C-alpha cells in the first residue's frame, strides 16, 4: 500500500518468479487480487 512499486516488483521481492503465481497465491489467501487489495486499502485510509 505504501509503495509505488507494481505488483510484479513486489512479487519478485517476495521471491515469486511469476507475477501470475504471486497474484494467484495472494488472491487465495485474501480473497482479492493485490491490485484490488491496494485500491480497497486506499479507499479506507483516505
């Protein structure tokens, strides 16, 4: 939420080699994509 890095960059930093695998894993754990999560958190915090 507090970075201007895109989803792929964040996934790579966390050790995921594929953006799609990071997105899939994130969605399985949270129920939403990383992009949707970021947007929802920005709405809540603003």
